[in-house]
C-alpha cells in the first residue's frame, strides 16, 4: 500500500499543476448528505409472526467541491444490527472518507472509497432502502473499502475501472496482509443499454476470486436487468464456492409511481458428498411491490419478500413491509 500511496500522491500533484487553468468563476461549495432507511415489517416463519418498526440504516455526511476537478466526501453509516427485534443495537462506521480528482474522463479516488463490485447494479436496481443488490446481500464484497480506485471513460459508450483495496470492507479495514485487485468494463452499445463484466482476485493462504456479468436496460418507463455471479474461495476458504443469479424489473407508468419485482437464486458447492451446499442461506428470494415517490427525496414502498431456503428442513419465511427512504 505504501507504493500505491506514493503513486497516487504523484498523480494528485501532477493534476494539481494542471488545475491552474481553473476559471475564476468557480466557487467552492459543499452539501450535507442525509439518508435514512426505515420500515414496518411483519415476518412470518413456520406459523410464528414477528412485528417490528425499524430504522435499519442512516447515512450522515458531507460532500465538498474544492475546485472543478477536486472534491472530497465523508459519510458515517449508522446501522441497526438486530433488525429491530432485540432492542436498540445501533453501530456507527465511517463508510466513506476520500478525495477525488475528475477531469477529461479520468476519475481517481483515494481513501475509504465506494467499491466497483456492484455499484452499477445497485444504481440500476434503485431500491437499496428495501433490499440490497445481490452481491451485497450475499456477502460477495463490501460496498466500501480502503484503497485506490481509477475509472476512465474511453469513449461515450465505453469505460474501464480498476481498484486496489484492502479487501475486508469498511467495517473491518485491515485484518490481514492481503489486498484485493479488481477490474471492470462497462459498455453501452446503444443508449440506455448496459453491459458489464467484472472480476477480482485476493489471496492470503487460499485465493478468493469473483466474476460478474450483467446486462440491463433502463429508460423513463422501464428497467429490466439480470446478472450472473460466481465467487470461488468465499472468505478465502478452499472450495467455498458460490453461484448466483438475480433478475429485476420496474415499470414506471408515471414519475411518482412504480411497480417492481425481483428474483434471486443462490447456490453453493456441495462438499464431501453432502446433500446440501455448504452455505446455509442457499435458495430463492422473491420480491415484489409498489413504489410511491410523493416528493423529491422521499420513497415509500409496500412490498413482500419471500425467502425459500434450499437446505433440508429449512422453513420458508415471508415478510410484509412498508419501507421508507428519506434523503436530502
């Protein structure tokens, strides 16, 4: 990481020299970041019902633009670890704390940055407040980590991105000496159509590799997408392999209302002749609901989520929710 730090500082100093061209009309400015996820949940499993009001997550932070090319962001993530069922157990983490240089199609981030693993899928799914995107939900990677990220817009329809990060995520920034190297390519052959491939590699005693392929279409009325995910050596454990599929769709008949659905399937490798995969959360997840957008920064979603585990003896769980998002 020391060499990476020296390299990125050199890039930043060179960029600072070029930034002398900044026009005198620019005025430095910043804005607060406040986003809150909350919901009312009724969960039923094997005839037993739990009911709870939850504030599942809050993001609190600030973003500042020093110049047309240099900016910084710091965000705190306050999370309810017990999902509202066992009393208040909120834990605060620093999720983002990084500087960014962006000019002529080149973007460089350094610090506690957002990872490139599933950020595009999350933005296209667009409903993080009620359900994480597939890789995030199933622990393929963290949404933020400490390291260096570079993205370059080669052409209007093609961009590449690469990162070197610690690999443990923002909740455990460095627990071993391994780093994770990743790269992705995003291609838009036509406007509103997204094709992306991504891969990463990390090794200590055992290697962990990830591969993702995604295709999605998004316009003012429709969003439809699908992705395939493969991870070998999950958490750097030999033969702990995961395969996953996720498909989602949204229809917006108007700007303030939408109907959506999603299907996820997760499977893990069967070890030593076992009848089930090694991962206890294998199975199917079905999600459907409505989304109401009564004002800018507010989203309300009555939705249902059905978890159908594939492990023998596991019970299907159904959750009825009214999910809310408030953001500045």
